[in-house]
C-alpha cells in the first residue's frame, strides 16, 4: 500500500497532468509520467521483494525480574532475487511500562540475512501476552510499504524482585519453631525415604517386592509425608486500598514483602500456605524445595489488586474453614473494620498473627500517618496484635531481618516505628 508520502507523490502526478492538459505543455506530461512511474515502480519493487522476506523476533529471556530490561533479537532474511530495501519492526511494550521497540534493518542484497539486538526500558512485574509484532517492508523513499503481522503472540513473565532475608529477628525465629517443625531436609512430599519391615494392618500397595524377595519377609517402601503449612502468608489485593502509581504503589510493595516473607520461610525449610486475595482468591501450598520457591515467584508474577471486597471476610473464612495453620502474616495497606475484626478473632483463637502494614501516607508525601490509619493501628496495638509498619522507601529485607535498624517514629503521638522487630509473632 502507498504511504502518506506516496499519496503525495501521486497527487503531484495528477496535478502535473492537469497542468499539461490545461496548458498543453509537453514537459508537464513528462513530469506527470515520471512521478507516476516512481510511485508504480516503488510499489511493485516493494511488493515483489516482500514475498521473499522473512522476519523473526525472539525475546530473551522469556522470564525476567521486575526492573530489568527486555532484550529482543530480530532476524531478517531476503530469499528473493531482488534487493530488499529495508524492513522495519515495531513491538508494543506499553502494558509493560516500557517504550515500544522499533527496529530498522539495512538494505539486504539477495540471499542475505541480518540480525539485530535491541534492549527495552525497565519493565514492570506481571504476566504479559504481547500482541504479535508488526513488520513493515518499504522502499528507501518511503513511497510504498507492505505490512505483515506476526503469527504468534509473545508471552513474557516478569517475576517480582524478591529481597532475600537471610536471618529473621529473634521473634520471627520463634515463629519458625512453632509446632515443633524441625529443620527442612529439602525433600518434597511423596519422595522415597527408606525401606522397613511391614507391620500387621498396614496397606499392601507400598510393598517393595525386590527387597521382600531378598529378605524373605514383607518390606514396605516408606515415603515422605506432605509437610503441614505452619504459616499462612496473606496478600491483600483489595483494589480500593491501593495508593500510588505503578510500579511505585502500595500493592507492589506488598508483593515484595510477601515474597520476602514466604521465600525466607522456605529457605529455612518451612512449608508455607500463601493466600493471594483478588477477584478470585488463590491458595498455594509451597514446599521448602527449589521448585516451591520457583512456584512462589511465578505466582507473585501474576497477582493483581482486583478484589472488590476487603480481605477481612476472606481471611476469616480461610482460617475457619481452611487448613489448620499455627501463625498468619497479613501484608496489607488497608485499614477497614473487617480486617480489624478478623485480626482480633485470630488473636483470640491462639493463632500467632502479625500485620505487616504498608503505610498509604508515605505514598502521599505526608510526614505522618493519615488520621484513620493512625487510629486503626493504635487500636490493633491496644489489642496486643503485632505490627510492622513499612513506608515507601523502606527496604523489605532490612525491615524483616535481624540486622534491620529501627527507623524514626512514623508520626507523633502513635508510638509506631517503621522496621519494628516482629515482636510477638507467636502470639
């Protein structure tokens, strides 16, 4: 098809032809014919060369960390007998928070190829199904262009940047020991543990027949039991409580904190039950294995603040009707009455509970807490519920680790500190 410039040249040809008809000048006829030949030749050359052109786009890596750059490798080949006058590519990355990738290849002689690498801006956390790239083959003058849309959609997974908590503080370590959970062995559920003699009454479906033949007695294959989640980590996805613009908003900070908490527990050999509150609540049982840590990152890559209702009701149902847990860590930026009632109920039920609260006021440029936020936190403190107050500029790893220094008071009169030790996690 003709570009805007091509239609402009075509309009000139028509204008010169009209002038030639009006004044009867032979030179004007030649000018009109020349412009028309230019348009027709460029269009025909572009159309023929485009038939022998192939272009491919590959993204590296297919999974990356939030804040990193996406690298795109473009391969263009000319299989025709005509020189290719250039191939352009545009890949929209707007939904990932980056500028579009725009590539222009040089002129390609017949049977030649060209490879190029382009790097995007820093990208946001998320799971993205990108629109197929658009390839455009044109002539050097920009008169004609052939557009082709790639056949495949591109999927990119951007996992959150999870801070590594190497050492929890004293109170957090006490939480890790709740229920007599020993050090993790690294084995997952269902893995082989040992061979032992069969006891009367035990099922026969796990008999190890080669060992039975050698010992001349029934031998049982013993497997690892699925570990029980001692701690549930809850991510509050109530969309009405999100403050700030992506990627620097309260929800993104919550995702980092949940990742740091759950990953720290998994590294210590403790199974974790994660609840992602959203339009559709998702539960994820994570075992202390490399696969469990990978599942955590993939799950956090796709979470979003889409819940229409506060997390309080969901939390009450999860603890009442869900699997038995010994402690609950809620990461939230909300301060609704339902959340307060649920936390109070958990504390009375002898469940270790802590609220990791991301302060909305720090995202609004205020020096102290919002009035309703301050009242909410003060009432929870009065109930004896453990609190950790996190601001916009606080490092999650420093807040949760033993080496994290206490920051100044978040505001006058409420006695809260950012980075406070997780005192009383065990209730």
